[in-house]
């Protein structure tokens, strides 16, 4: 049962990420933006990276602000101080 719940949650996350990427694409299209300077703050850093990797020709620059991006190294924050 737990495995199924995890799979359902992962599926929702993927759908959500795809929906947000498509929303960024739709916004750029509507605003007639060919290439953009993209900024992702907090959890938006994930979505900005996802969009940039999926559409590299559409991104002039990518800036990530205040997003730890799920860093797994326990001492990473200590080394950055």
C-alpha cells in the first residue's frame, strides 16, 4: 500500500511540473517572448531549471535565488558559510 501511495504522489508531482512548464511556455508565447532571462526563487528554482533544461533555446540566462534544490550533502550549508 505504501509503495502505491508513493507512486501516486510521484505521478502528481510530475503532472504538476509538466503543467508549470507548459504554463511558462504559454505565457512566453502569449507575451511574444522568444528568449527570456528566467529567475526561480525558492521552490520555483526547480521549475526554472526544469524549463531551462527542456527549452535551452528559449533561455538567455537562468538565476536561482534562495533555493537549496534538495542538496543531500549534510555539511554543504556549513561549507558555504
